[in-house]
């Protein structure tokens, strides 16, 4: 892993030195684009029946060429606390809806949304005249993979009914094929001091439950799902292009 990371950094530096020798202010350039982003996501379709809104942190590694085409890979981790699927633990709860731990006390059980996605994407930049030909409206489309589940935490880890193996019967592990669309504004400054992206992201997951058996349903749930997420996204961009050269005229 360490060698792979060092090789990746070397390739980025090499590409930057080879292709980023022209002025970003005056010309459309080839440049790597690395984005570190945050996205606030709103759930829809089947996803909204299980989870509320969530947050995501993402890493985007791509390239923009001189013809304003962009491509790359994107990965994200999303998380939240709003669990809307009810009755998950009814089969192990008493008549009052409480679950007893191994000490005979009411168990403290908490639920969270956890998931990740990754995709490959391609798209087009529509440049503005200012601040340079490398900034403007950007639209891209992607295909990939999405996975999510309900994370179940037992405070004190003292509920035998929810040991690590038994949790799998309640966590609704789900994954499948993913489509993505992004529409936003890319800004690459002439002096490399301010580089950012903001826009909107849309995701559609065509997924299924991957557990062999759901304890609360007392059966395997193999129905097809449509999980959608959409929201606002902001990103800081690591500047890997060279600063536009200063020109001096002597008379």
C-alpha cells in the first residue's frame, strides 16, 4: 500500500511537470484535478423509506484535457442518524419494546446509516471567459457501485442477541449498480490560491438486500430496490497546475 501511494504521487508530479507548462490564464490546459468534497444528501425512493438525509465525504481524482473533456474516478463515504425503518428488533424485545442485556438491564442500542459508493465518470466543461478558459460549468455522468446498511451499536457490548454474527440478520446490507450525474461550477484561479467546485449531485442505485436471512421478517428479502440520493456538493481542489508566468516588458 505504501509503495502504491508513493508511485501515485510520483505519477501526479510527473504528469503535472509534463503537461502544465502553459499559462492557465490564456489557454485551455491539460491538468489533473483532485477534489476533496462534502455533500449533503437527501434520500428518495426506497432509500427514503429506510434512511433520512445524510452527509458524505468524497475524493475525486480526474483529468481535464485541452478540449475541455473531463474524466476520472470518484469515491465517497456517507453516514447519518435518521433511521426510518421500524420494528427491526421487535422479535427480541419484550411487550414494552425494551431489550434486556446480559445484566438484566435495559440495553442501550443505537442505529446509524453507513454506506459508500465509487464510480468512474466522464463529462464536459463549458468555459467562461473569466477568470480563464479552464473555469466554468461542468457536467459529468458516471457508473459504479453503491452499498449501505444499518449499523447497530450496543453500548457496553453486552447484548448477546446482537453479537457480531447476529447483527447481520438485522442490518439490511444492500448494494448494487449505480448511476451518477453532477452539474456544477469549477473554478481554477490564475494564481493557484483559490480553487473550488460547487454544484449538485444525483445518484440512482439499483440494489438488492444481500443478507441470506432477515431475522425480523423470518425470511430472505430479495426484492429489487431503487435507492436515490441527491444534494448539494462543495469541494476544495488541490492545485496541480503551474501558476501563470509573469511577463515583463523592457523598453
